[in-house]
C-alpha cells in the first residue's frame, strides 16, 4: 500500500485551493530571474504572507532538477532524530509529489543515523511549505523528505557527509533544500544583528562555526540541524560559494518591530 501524506498546513500557511495557490506563488516568484545550478539552498518556512517572498526569490534564482532532497527541522518533537519517508507521495493543492524511492534507499544504506519514520512528518510544516515552490518550477520533480532534530555537531556533520555520498552514488542531479527560519520573537535590530552573524558563517561554508555561533550567541534559528547537514554535504559535493539572495523579517509585513522572526534565502553552489 502506498503511503500518502495529507497536507498539515494548507489553508493556514498557504491557500488550500489550487488556483489561489498558483496565483499566490506566481506573485511571490520572479520568473524572469536568471537561474543557475546550485548544490543546495536554504529557504524559510513560515506562512507565505510572511516568508513567501524570501522563499520565492530564492527558488527563482536556481534551476530545480528532477530530484530534491528536503531537510527540515522537527518542530513537533515526534519521531526519530533523523526521520526519512522512503516511499509514497505527499499531497499538495498543486497535486501529488512522489518520493524518490531510489535516492531514499541509498541514503538509508549510506547513513546509520537515519530511520524510516513517517510519524515525524505527520504534522511537521517545515518541509511541506517548500513543495509548492518546487512544483511550480518543476512539476515533474520527485523528492525525499528527512526531518532532523537538533543533535550534536558531529552527528549533523556526519549525516551531511552520508547524504553527499548517497547523492554521488545516485548519479543524477539532486538539489538539497534545508528549511529554516532565523531569529524568533526578538526586536528587529537584535534579530538582524544575530541573523547576519549566522549568515556570515553560512556564506563562509563553515558549518562548525555556524553551530558554535548559534549556541554561543543564543540565536533561535530553528533549522540549525538541517542547515549544518546541508552545508556539510555541500562541501563534500564541491561547493565553493554561498550567497544570501534575500533577507526579511516579519516586521516588514506586520509593521511590528518589537518581536520579529527573521527569514533568509541562501544558495550554495
């Protein structure tokens, strides 16, 4: 029996009707933007009203291949620390997107950390909100979802290196997407200051420096785990550059700068 995951946040984080969602996404992206191949990207996962523009700009900058490895943080605490879904499909208002069983099985072979665990994905929004952007630009894309809890730097780095090996064995183009928001519920000035400290480490392709500075400066970046793994994988896959293509805060939308959430879009190539 094929597993089908139903949307958890359609109608909350983004519209649940196909036409309305297509209209919203097409307003958030820039189809005229010059696109480049990249190894990985970082994209935010709040409601589209808040972070959709940053996500749209980021996805507009790149060529999306037919296989996407989507790494998201675990907000619910459900399931295993490194939880993969290895078969089935996820339903979105834009249609079903199929899990790439071949890549998933290679990841399971390569990594002793990862476990098959659909429960971690049931109510988690961080991966789900990326899918309409991927489907918009490449309706044929397949994907592999991995939900990651924050563990030690060594484990996150190790998992990143495992997925790099899996991608090499897979032998076809794969885009890694790490889902993360930046600082949470602090004044805008403080959020921007802290976020750029973290973004500088990302742009330097320094996953250990990023992990360390997030701890030391108490940066409430929820996707630190997937980002560290994505950076480690990217380095092993030959990444030379990382560039922040978009940054915003929720205050830019709400006008309330006393408590904001930061959003960043980064491409790694």
